[in-house]
C-alpha cells in the first residue's frame, strides 16, 4: 500500500477526486438542474422493500463474503497479538489460545530500550507535522492558482499535475543522493521535508478554492482595505475548511503508511517511523525480537489510524461532499 | 584480561569522578570550551552491528574505559539492509566509527571507498591474530579494521534423532547423503539438512571444495562462479534436492527455525556461529544437539568457512585512533569476548580469544559438549585459498535469487550459479573494473 | 493540463482570451496578480522545486554517467560521462525488462478485477438493498488504513508454507495450497493489492454514485427499467470519470510496486530481488547510483506514456 500511497498525492487521489468530479457544476454527465442539497442522501432513495427476498439474500451474501475477506487478516493480526510468545504458529491461528496481550505489550514497549514508543512518536510527528504543513501550503498555492490570474499559471499547474503522475520512489532515489551530499540524510528533516509537498493537495485545493471562495468575498475584503494574506487567513480559509480536512487526512494516511522514503533516508533507529522499525525488527538476524512482538507491534501501529478512520466516519461518507455544497 | 572485575569497578568510579569534574569544571571556566570538552567528556564511538553478544561487549568496554565510550546500535543484518545502511551513512558523512562488516563484503566496501585505513593506529596488532584472520582486514599495507570471529564450519546435528534412526555421524559427503537417504526412506517427513537459500550460507560449501568464485591477479578480476568445480558441488546438492533428501526452507525464516525445533530437519552444516542461531531459534530442542567435524570430500581434508565479521573503521570517522583501539580491545579482551562466545556462539579470531577458558566449557544446548574444541581443531583445516569479489551485493543477491527457486523446482543450483556468474560479470564490466 | 478528464478549468478560457490582446490595462492587472499570488505560491514552489523538479533533473543528469573504475577497483571510482550507455544497458537488461513485464501483468489482471469488484460493491451499497450499508462501508475501507508493509507482513504469515494457518487449514481438508511458488506469486501479490485497495476505490465510486441526481434515476425507473438495468445503463456511465480516475491511480500504484513483494521475500525466497522495477532500481542504489537513476527515469517515462495512452483511449470512447 505504501508503494501506492507512498506519494502523498496518489493516496489522496481518488476519494476527493471523485468528489470533485461530482461537485463541479455541470459535471460530466450530470444534469446540473438535479443537483440540490438532498442528493447526498443517495442516488435513489428506494426503500428496502422493492426487491425480492431472494435478490436481497444474494446481495447480503456477496457483501458479507467480501467483508469477511477484508476482516480475516486483521482478525488474524488481532488474535496473533494476544498469543503468548513462541506460540504464534501453533494451534489455530484464527482463534485465541492463552490471552497474553498485556505481556506482549510489555515486551513490545520494553524491547531495545523502548524504541517502539520512539517510533510511534516519530510516526506521529512526521504524519501530523507533515500533513499540517503540506495542507497549509497546498491550500495557499491552490488559492493563488484559482484566484489570481497571473500569467503562466496554467503552465505551473500543468507541471504540478504532471508530478502527480510520477511515482514517489522515482523522486526518492535522487533525493537520497542529494540529501547525502548535503548532510540532510539520516536526520528528521530528510523525511519531514519531502512529506510537506503534495502536488495532489494543490490540485484539490485549486478546485475547492475556485468553487467555495466567491470572488465577491475577496473583492469585498479588498474594498474594506484588507490585505490579501489577511483576506485569505480570515475569510477564505474558513470557506475551504472541509477541503483542508480532506487534504490533511489523506496526507496523514500517506505519511503514516509510507515505508520506502524513510527506509532509504534514515539509518538511525531512533528517528525511524514505526513502519520502518517494525520491518527492521522482522529482518534482524536470529530474531532477537520475537515474531509475537512484531505482530503485536503491527497491531499497535495500525490502531491510531483505524481510530482516526472510525471517528471520522461521518466525515468520510458525507463530509467529503460538503465541499461541493456551495 | 584477568583483572576485569576490579578494573571495571575502578573504571566506574573514575567515570563518575570524570563526569563530576567535567560538570564542575564547566561552571567555573567554561569559556575555554574546547580544551575542557576534550579532557572532560569521553570520546564517543558509535558502533553498528547485529551479532549477538556485541551489546554486552560494548558494555564491558565502557566499564573498562573512561576516556572512550562505545555506543552500540543493533541494525539489520548486513545482507538484509545493514550494509546499505552503512553505505548510506558513509555517503552522508555521518557514519558510525565502527561497523560490523562481514569478511565477504569487506572487499566491496574497500572498493566503494567506505573504509578508513587505520594501519598507523594498529601497528603490532597483527601478531595477536592468526595470519589467515588478519588477511581479511588488510589489503596491501592498508588495514581497515580488526577481525572479531571466524566462521569455520562444522556439522550441527540432532544427536537424539540420529541415534533413534540408527544413523552414524557422517564424516564424508557420501556418507552424509547416504544417511539422508536412509532417514528419508524411514520417515519421509524428515530431512537430513536444509538447502540454504542464502548465498553466503551456500558459499561455505564452495569454499570447502576449493571451488573459487573470484580471483584477482595481474590487476584484473576473474569470476568463476559457474566453474566445473562449482558445478560439482552444485550437482551434489541438487541430487539431494531431487531425491527429496534435503528440505528447502528459506534461510533465516521462522519455518526453518520450527523445523529445527521439532526435528523435521536433523542437521545443519554451517559456520560455528550457527550455534548461537540454533540456541536462540530452536530453544525447544535444547540439549539434543551435538557438533561434529564438517563432512569431507574424497581425497581432501579441507573445511569451509562462512562469514566471520571484522569490525571496520568506516570512512569519515573523526576518531579513527580511538575507534581502532576500541576494535582491537573488543577482539582481544576476555570481558568483551566472553559474552560474544557465550551468547552468540562466536569463535574468536584472536589467539588470546581462542585460548580463553570459556572455549573449553560445555554448552547446555549441545548436551554439555565443548563444541569449540571441535572448531579449534577444524579451523586449522580451513581452505586458505578463498577470495571475495568486488560487487558482492550483486553477486549474492543474484545467487540468493537463484537458490530460492531450487526448492520449488523452478530452477537448479547450477542455474543459480550461472545467473550469479552472468550478473556479476555484467556489473563488473559496467563499472569498468578490469576483467580477465 | 489536458490529461485530467475531470479537470477544473474555471479560469482557463478567460485566461486564454486575455492572452490574445495585450493591452496596458491587462498587463497591469496581471502584474498585480503576480504580486498578489507570490506570497501564496512561494512556499509551495520552493519546496516543489527542491523535492520534485530538481531531483528529477538530477536523476536525468546522473543517468548520463557511468561508474568508472580501473584494475581491481580498490580505489574510489570516477564518474565518466557516457551519454545514453546506461539506457542501452537497462533496455537490454533481461532482469529489468522482466520486472517491467511482471508488473505489467500484475496490473493488467489485478486492476480490472479490483475495479469491477469495487464498482459492483459500490452499486450494491448504493442500491440500499441490504441493511447495514454503513458498517459494510467501514469494513471495506479498513484495509486502506494499514500500511503496505504491514499488510505485506500480515499476508506473508498467511502465505507461509508450513506455518500459515490458512495453508494448514486447507491441508487438513486435503487441499495442497502453495501461495509462494513462482506461478502463484503474482497472484498472491495481486490478492494483497486487491485486499488493500478495493474498499478505497469502492468509496470513490460510491461517493460519485451518491451525487447522481434523483430525477435521472427516477426517469429511468418510470421508463420501466429494472434496478439492475438502471444501475448498468444509467448509473455506471455517470460515474465513469471516477472509474477512470481510480484506474489511472491504480496503474501508477502498480507501477511502483515495492512494499508488498519486499516484505513477502522473507517467506518466498524465490521472489527475486529485482522482482519489480523499483526493487530493481534500488538494488544498485549504493553500488551503482547512475544505473539506479536510469531505471527510475525509464520507469517514469513509461508510466507517463501509459497514463497518456489510457486517457486517450478512454476519451475516444466518450459517448457525449
């Protein structure tokens, strides 16, 4: 996944992209007259009763089957994390034996002088910091592209968009050498700085800005004598808030799940994010860190992001479209 | 060596005193920063490695020294990313002073300019090691580090199961194969050994047979990974694979560990440090293992070797003198070697290390057998003619890739050797080395 | 930029019209626009230059050199300008070409399967035939939250011969399952990708379905179209842009395949160390940097070509 989500942009691609495609006035194929606030309720608000019970059973069967497919490995991970050290591969992998999650957690956080906690902290620092900065500068750039008709902006936008279509590892390879030459490599910044640039965020921000910030508001601000930055930070930014949350979330996920860039850049174990650290543990010769500990660590590393997902569930399903309701 | 404990106590006291002096000193005349720092705080040497026992060795060093302190950091094993990590750090100019660089990769590191010549700080050190061991860290007059252990090979086997199946401990490869056949016929779920999928683990078999992979003469490399001698070794193992006598679990994987533990795989012909791996990975079978000399080829008494890791001084080290001295201490002092031997099953390279009393002690995992005595005798038979190549990362990954396919019958060992030969030659030519 | 079929383009037409008659007022206006835009654009542009533009140029530059050693090569190497030599080598390197073919195969099989599944699930959820659609949505989306390496690690344990509970379970009922053989490997990787990304793509298509206006669907229903027919002939064409977008990002994602195979290597030693183009490039990163850069540049060009061709193809079939 990180390979796919590695570049901040790729991860954010779809959801918001589709959101955009539907939110644009006169979007392809959509009849603009039919677009009202109510459409977020679903394309056909048919009640459950209109299909026969056989069809409904079939649909439920298919949907449940896929749900099991999605959950099974995660279930295995959860069960595995509760198994006592050394019994990960014995017994039924999909059911609990002796629950020793607490012991596993203790081992996990004590291993190698508690480096795991440092990894979690690092992941959080890279993901929160990187996503915050990249959201802000993406929105500013997108706003500039949408609201100031400076010459050459189409060219600039084109170049930025082209970057969306090039996979992240391709940038990571030369960055590795450039950072090597400048001594940035193996520092916090070698991972943080690349995380702050999100061409896709700019793409999103540009369209959101064009739609949700009316020119009249900016003009009104100017008439009041406000300076451009002030108009942006006091008025426009609030109008773009839903868009910013979207950009932030996708960037957060992309950074949290990233592996390649930090694994290239960092040799200092104390600076690594949790993905790199866990894989390094798994690869240690002679497995001084047991498999149970690695599996427990994997579960713990996944937890924050799953919580983020579940707690923002309403936002994911409905809020995404909010940027469209002008 | 004998005064370790006392020295440690004194050292600890001295450290405390020094720290206090430094702290107190900085209050008074802190403006003359440079001199105070140099005299007051110890030189810190960062050391990267992955061998078991290194951490304890570093602690022992720190207890015995006040002026220099080691900071040990565990990294991934060299071929699993550790070497790339070191090279990255060297490029960035923030490499640790000391790094565990396997003998097999030493030449490649030298070729990449990643090591520091510390010959001026190690004059006289050569006398403390057998000539063969010292050869691994020196090139012409340059010296890049200090050898820690050697990788003399032996036969690790399940004494209980060998007995149960009425197998005699094989002394030749033919006997080994015959024993495997007998075992497998008696119980098709059991295997005499596992075919390594790790290029370096495999290399030991070639080494023993004198089937050279590289040689350097007249300022040019020659590559002979698919030579007739190598094909002979390959064919032998291939025949065992074809007949189902050996298993093909991935090297270093949990599946192999489990197979050692539960008696699916009865032996491992590997380097002495395999002892440490078995002890930590096959705990369940503790007490049931034993060690015998490596099976021989007809008409030869040669033994193979895998690995053995010197501590190298990496390029960019700001305190090469202290780093070299620390490396020498680590390889020759009992306080450092004892945990490496006890925990990691490392066989010390230094003459002093080999003479330690601990080397004569029995190990619980091996039913109380003093396994190092076997290796002490065997190390005299290690084939001295072996040369590693300049692009080992390419060579080893190509060979490992090929060996990985053997178990699934989608390739043969001979194919693997051919692949490694082709890719190595290609890389050597592309990088402009002279090739014969 | 013309490649994105769903591009915004609010100011495009106006901008183009203005460019054609440069009168002083317009020039003044554009100077003002530049002055105003600069504080907003500068932070991003500086970082974008540093992290995207310069590295790419640097890659291209580096790829024109070869590592040059002499004799036994025990001294440091000298880079030598050799033009396109590295490119010629890469295009004749069976290992690199093999990795490209492998990824092409994985993409060609996995992307359609995944997107069709995602589309079907999105339509089912959108049709609200079964209760509890919200829970299904969360469950399907969940794998996206797991880092690729963690997913790889997890599935590796489930694929591992002899140790995996799945393999042992199948063995118990008499099925001899091997997930790590040469032939099975691409499919095992595809499975991880499908597992991780179907829900994500489903959400994209679903939120696009959500915005289809009622009256369109109702009109179809009034015409007597069945639910299945409405889904196929009314809804699907309307979410085409979303499907195209997911397809393009999936293609790009497959091209940079790295995490899953790398973590699977522990249980599948037959998975070669240059299984995918990115793995192949990273392999020589420290020992032969220019060659690694060459492979990276070639991959970027190929992906650009693929995306362009894909957009061209899907656009020509546009009914409107």
